[in-house]
């Protein structure tokens, strides 16, 4: 099961997920051109360096899509290489659309025979949580994971995520983010009940930034109550972010390998010869927190 597989990989390697975001300045640093070929080389090298070192990688689709078909082909190759290397993939696409279109997105990323198949994806619930149903269903069919945006790391997210549900809606009286957490928890609970119980981590996860400070408690919920993995954008590879992870998610969630700490530039900025060491350093700084 996806949640259990992710938790096992985190128990083995530590909680770090390395985002593959080939920014122009990183391509420069790595001596690569600003082309699809440069992005391909950057990403395949990152995967090769990280195999056996981290639990998961998170390719950011936008950095591939900007180069058109050749960039998307590089993304396909990156996903395949990560799969072969035994790395769990979180494809960061943040998709969210009306149900019928969401079905096509789900097939694009969660069908095992799709060229862009990933172990898990990020999705946006801001066209309504119910619109995500096709992705949640297909994830169940093919044993994949889905990370639903709840409290994102960017300050602009607050105007939507901290708002309270309107009268007459299901989320009335609750913050939008709080109601997403409750819905993700309900999906995990339904799957757990169908399995006959147990405390295995669910396949439905959240995205909650390690930088949100006290926002979750002020809004009246605990992200860990979702009973699935939490993808936590975490700043910096030099130990920064450790205190924030403990403060936001608590030692218990970290100890049960529920929090996948993701960082991109913080590790990739170490250059091609330093990526593995930077990821290992961060894993070691974080793995004993629980
Ligand atoms: O879903 C994400 O990964 C994500 C959620 C969030 O709240 N904030 C956030 O920065 N991200 C992504 O995480 C990556 C951040 O990269 P770094 O700031 O370089 O670690 C980018 O790919 C973002 O799109």
C-alpha cells in the first residue's frame, strides 16, 4: 500500500524528499544549458546521485513543461529512471479541475501504463474537494498516492486556505484548510475500515508547509489527524527547518514517518557532486527528531 511503502522507505533512509526543480541558476551551476537536454541531464544525474540515499524525489512538472514536448519527454524519462532506481516519485503537478477533466489528469499520472505515471501526485482542492474524486478513486485502484494542498508555504495561500466555509456549505464554520484535512482523514478512514482496520499510513496525504508557524493550531486542527503522509516543504538543507518541523507537526508524527520533508534548491544548490552529501546531511539532521 502506498502509505506504508512510503513510511517504510522513510524509516530506511530518513524523511527527506528532494524536489527536482531545474531552475536556470541551477543549470548554470551544474554547467548545463537552459534547454530540454540540459533539464534532462540535470534530472537524470540527480536521480542517479540520490538512488539508495533518499526515500523519494519530487519532480516539479512546470520546469519540464516550459520546454514543450522535449521537456515533457525528459520528465517521462526522469520518472522512469527514478522508478528503476527504487525512488518513490511525487510528481508535483498541483492539478485540480472539474471532475470529468480531473479524470483525464488522473489517468495521465496515476495509470500504471501512462508515460507520465508516478507513484503519487500533488493536487489542488480549490475547485472543490469533491472535484478530486476521479484522482482519489484511481489512486485506490492502482495503489498510488495523492497529496492534497491544505496549508501551502506561500503567504498568498492564506486568503483562500484560512477562510471559513460559507453558510449553507458542508464546511460551514470550519476553515477551508481544516475541512480539507477532515475530508482527507475520512478517505483514509474509509480505506482503513475496508482493510479491516490497522494503523498503516493511508494513501491520501496533505501538503502543509513547515513554514506555517502556528496557523494549523490557530485554525483548530492537527495536520497529523489526516492519518496519511504529509508533504512538508521545508526550507534549507543546512539544518534549517528542523525546529519548524517539530513545532508544526510534533515529534509523534515525525516518529511514525508521517512527515515527508521536501526541499529542492536547498539540496540541488550543492552542485552535482554535492547533492548526495547534502541530502544525507539533511536526512541525518531530521531522522532522529521523533
Ligand atoms: O507541493 C509542493 O511541493 C509545494 C507546496 C508548497 O506549499 N510550497 C512549495 O514551495 N511547494 C513546491 O516545493 C518546491 C519548493 O522548492 P524549494 O523552495 O527550492 O525547496 C517547489 O516545487 C514548489 O512548487
